[in-house]
C-alpha cells in the first residue's frame, strides 16, 4: 500500500500523553532512515494524530477494527497505532500486530520494557513501516502474504510470534511470555505511569510532610530519640513510614482493583495492574522520602545549635547527629505526609500516579464496579 508519487503517507495514531510525545519524536527522526533503507527513491511522510482510540476497550481485534474505520476516511497508506496500555490476546501480552492487507499495525509500548523506550519504539515502528510498505506477495487465498518483521528487539528479549485466528483482520502478531515477559511488561507499565510525577502531584501531602519535618527538627524529644535509635531501628522506621504512605495512598484513593470475574486470565491481569500500582506509588514515595531526607538535613544544619543541643541531650553535637536526626525526621515527616494526603482528592492522586490512558481505564473499571454493586443491591 503505497502512494503513486513515490511518497508513502504514514499515520501515527497515538493515545494522548506519552504515546503522542513518542510519536512526534518518531515523525521527526524516522523519515530519512526509512527512505535510505527502502531505496528506489521512496520517501515517507509522517502524520501524527493524537486521539484516545483505546477508549472503552483493551481488546486488540476491536482496536484493529477501530483503526480500519478511522483510516477509511483519510488518505493514509500505513497506520501505526501506539498505546501505553498493556494489551492481551489469547492469554498473552501483545507487543505488536500487523494487517498487511489493510496496511496497519497496533503497538503496545509497555511490552518494549522501561529502558530506552524511545529507541525501542523507533526500531519497532521502523520495521513495521518497512514491512507494510514493501510489495506484497499474494498468498494461496489471494490475500497479501504476511512478512515477518526484521530485527526490532534484542535476541534475548522474550518476544516471539503469536497465534492469529483466521477470522481476525491481523495476519501477524508478536507477543511476550514467561516470567521475563511478565517482568518486561511490568517495568514498561511503571515507566508509562512516570512515578516521579507523584511528588509534585501531591502538593497537600508534601506540604504536610514538610511542615511535620520542620516542627520535628526543633523538638528536643526528637533529638533524644534520634540519638537513642540504632541503625537497624532507623531502617525499620524508614521501611515502616514508606509502607504506611504507600498503603494509605492506595487505600484512600481506591487504587486497588478487584477482578471483574473469576476467570484465571482476569485474575492474572488484575494482579499485573495492582503490582504496577504498588511499584508506581512505591517509587514515587521513595523519591519523596529522599527529598524529605535532603530537606531535613539542610534544615538541621541551619537550625541546630551545639550548646542548646548539648544542654538538652547531655551529649555533644557531632556530625553524625545531623545525619541521624535528618533520617529520623524524614520518617516522621513521611507519616505526616500520609495523613496530609487525605486532603487530596482521589482524582488528584490518580492523576499524579498514572498516565492519562491508565486513569481513564481505571475510571471506567470503577464505574463498572459501582454498577455491579448497585445491581446486586
């Protein structure tokens, strides 16, 4: 499927947020490398279309039909749809699937992992476009024969061709499987959620944590406790405060999801989503804790007076005392932040913890759960 003037029009249909950002960078960087590899004077024109094509469904065959319907109204030769939602088909996690007949592909970013995502996405889209733009050989049934993709992942990646039913529009599919595949998708999901955004997104919780830390730093009882605590106990206080913050955020904002049914596949999918939630929130809270530790240390260096400290604790103020005090105060402040997070709306916490598409998916699931609860009553 190529244009008559040696120009192949490639549409990158991307979900909003991160997929659109990646698609825009691909549209700037891929045309020249693709033209060199395709040869014969072929040129590629990229168009980025940002719209939530996955809204309301995660079923790949349904998404492929949507992409086909969307492409019929445009002058596109090839459509590559990009989403940051993990997609499942036949009990496996989908990486990419193609329809040579319709000149389209569907790519799920989480299955590419969490490292060098832009590079991996560029490699995958490049191979998809080259495959779909190449002349097609008719198969025995008269339809274009599917061509396998070129090298787009490392040889050690747990990615392999997956089964395709005869009644599906797609004719080529790659999936991930096994424990390494599960870990790859999990890391990709956490990467898509961008957990580092949790800290600025929880302004009220952060304000409560900073206020708690500022007050605790000038409290003489806290001084004495920090000196009395051993390193193992300080470690326990860190783990405990971080766990409290993670648990509070997940419970208070209702981030934990129940399986929609008792099917094993649904339970595995729910487990994957909940695990990514714990890791996403956990990384965000740890980043917050490290920030509180740094602020507490700077505040202690500024505010503590060695004579007042010695009079109160009956011990001289040493360099290590600044560190142990800041360490203990960071744990106390984290618990204060957990309480302060109760002032945040559930929507604010979800917006800070998840990507845009993941928020919409969870909101939809929450509405379904509410509908089931009402119907049962």
